C-alpha cells in the first residue's frame, strides 16, 4: 500500500504544482497591470470583464466532457481509445463551430459588449476559448495514463510563454516607447493603440503553443465516434455542466452584472473604473483561494482513501478545524497589514476599494469550508446535492447583486459573494449532518471566527501614534491568534488523545 500511496502523493504534487504555480505566477502579473505606467482602473476593467466571460465559456464549451471521459475511460476496458476519440471528436466539432461562429459575428458581439472598435478582442477570445476547450481531453488522457510530468511540462510552457510575452510587451516595450527609446524590437512588435490587447495577444499565443504541443495526439486521431457511447457520456456530463455553470456564476457573474447595471447610471468611464477597482482588489483575496486549491489536491484523494478507516469522520472534522484556523490566520495577517499588502497594487487609484478585501477574504474562507463539508455528498454518492447547492448559490449571487449593486456599486458584489459562500457552507453542513454525520466542533470554529473578527475590529478602532507601535500591536495580535490555534489544535488535541487511550 505504501508504494501506490507514495505514487499518488507524488503525482498530486506534480499536478498541483503546475496548476497552483501557474495561478500564482499569473497572480503576480497584477502589480504590472495595475501600475501607473501600464493600465488605469478603467483599462483594467476591460481585462476583468473579458476574463469573466472566458471562465464561463470554457465551462460551457467543455460541457462536463472531461469528467465523463475519466468516468468511461476506466470502464470501457476493451476499447478505451474509443472513449478518447468519441470525446475528442465531440469537443473538436463544438469548438470549431464556436470559433467560426465567433469570428463571423465578432462585430455584432463587440457592439453588444460595448467595444465596437475592438472586434479583434472577440475574435482572439473565440480562438483562446475554443483551443482551451479542445485540449481538455488530450490533457485528461495524460492524467488518465499517469503521465503527470508531460502534463506539467505542457502547462509550464503555456505559463512561461504567457508571462514572458506580458513582460515583453508591457514591462519592456511600453516603458521604452514612453521614454522615447524606440529600437527595432519596439518599432516592430509594439503599437501603443493596442493597449490592453497585448494581454489578450499574449494569452492567444500561449494557447496556440499549448495546442501545438498536444497536436500530435490530434493528428493520430481516427474517426472512431460511437454515438451510443456519446449519448451516455452526455447524459452523465449534463448535471456536471449545470453544476459547473452555477459555480462559475458564483465566481464571475458579478463582474458582468457590475457593467450592465451601472453603465446607464454612471457612464462608460466610471463603470469600467469600478469594475477595474473591484477586479484588482479581488486579487488580494486570492491568497486564500490559492491555499484552498493547494489543499484540494491533497485533501480530495485523501477523503476517499481514508473513508474505510474507523476514525475517518473524526479525521474529517479535524481537517476542517485545522484548515479553518489556518485560513482565518491568513485573513488576520492580510487585513491587519493591508497597508503593506496594498502595494501589491502599486497605483493608489485602485486603493479606494481596499475596504472590500476583508469581505472577499471571508467569502473565500467560507468557500474553503464548503469544500471540506462537501465530503459528505462525495462519499455517499449523492453528488446531485452538489449541483443543488451550487444552483442555490447562483440564485443568491444573482439576486443579491441585482439588489445591492445599484445601492453600493462594487461593494454590493463583495457583500453578495460573502453571503453566497456562507450560505453554501451552511446548507452543506445542514444536509451533511443528516446524511453523513461528522463531529465538527462548531463551538471551536465559531471561537476562531469571533476571535479573528474581534482582533480585526480592535485594530480598526485603535488610534495608533506611530507606525512602529501599530506594527508591534498587530504582530502581537497575530501571535495571540496563532497561540490559540496551537493550544487547541495541537497541544490540547494531543492531551485529549492521550486521555482517550488511557481510558481505553
């Protein structure tokens, strides 16, 4: 058993590293995008909006086929290649139709989105989304065949090309052009009128390179399309598509709603400025999202592997306790030292939105709690509950954004995100305790939550005489919170475990 477990851990680390490091490195592009010399808030708002649509469209265009491929690839043992070719032909046709359709109707779509002079954005994103959807199955096949290194290399090349081109266009060509130091590289490859388009061009080229890296699998593709199998896969995938779309609504719809609900009232400039501020400040909360993603790669296989152990439910409870304490510690560090973290966004024009960072951090805390609580429907094969909860979250997101955006602007979206993820966690806990009771210590979790909020509130209410005193008090608060965690999660837990063994 040790060898397969080590193999699982090793592969999880490789898959996780390529995904998490990729998000982290792209996360580090935010200071570049939001610097005074690159994009003002209204320009960054365009990036925020367009990538919100991308997230939605990628889920729509893969329509759950990746998970369906995994499901049937392991079941159809006599001819797994038929599963691969059926899934790939399905995505090949749908992606091709999407790319062609977007290219033909680029101008009307651009006018509808409010970019009548930038139809090339639409064409570029049509290709990006189409290629990203198409390669989902070849990449899934690498995972199914236990080729994590090749999978990671392909993703790292994509990340490297994307970041490298961003740095070339925006950190090299743009400053050279602004300083009047125009050499042949700048004159050949840089046009100041392209503006934010260079972010999209970098993504387009990186997606094309990644497509070329997996294209050998496409060239070997035979026309082995099984209609009966395809119908089974689609029936399996449709609930996943619904859940996926609901999840993306929770994550990204607020960006689109901000634009469409504020445009008539504030005008284009102010609306895109609010959208840009919201998108940039949201990035400061992603530190918890990255922790959740790293945790998921290790925790998800552990949930299933540990289910057969007699103490599994106690272990699941302890996992949530430790996870919650850790992310609340992160919440405290970021919020108490927001005057330091704000320089991650170097242009002070974005800083008017820093007050939403605590709300978004807490929202992501509850998203992580929801992931931990989701163990109940995954282990009891009641995965439709996951869809129901995600759909409920989507309804809450739409309703609250509709009600709050006209009153609070982008702050309304932050409140809606917090309420959405808290509600999803609460609903999952309620039904989970009915179907798969886990001894979560709600009192302890509430104690961590209240203590963190009290410390945050005390800091906000202090009138510090100087920065040195402020930092000393804040560090003391963080040490206090960490000490409470250490006592209850490690020292007291160990003492209780010894006492239980002695009673036995």
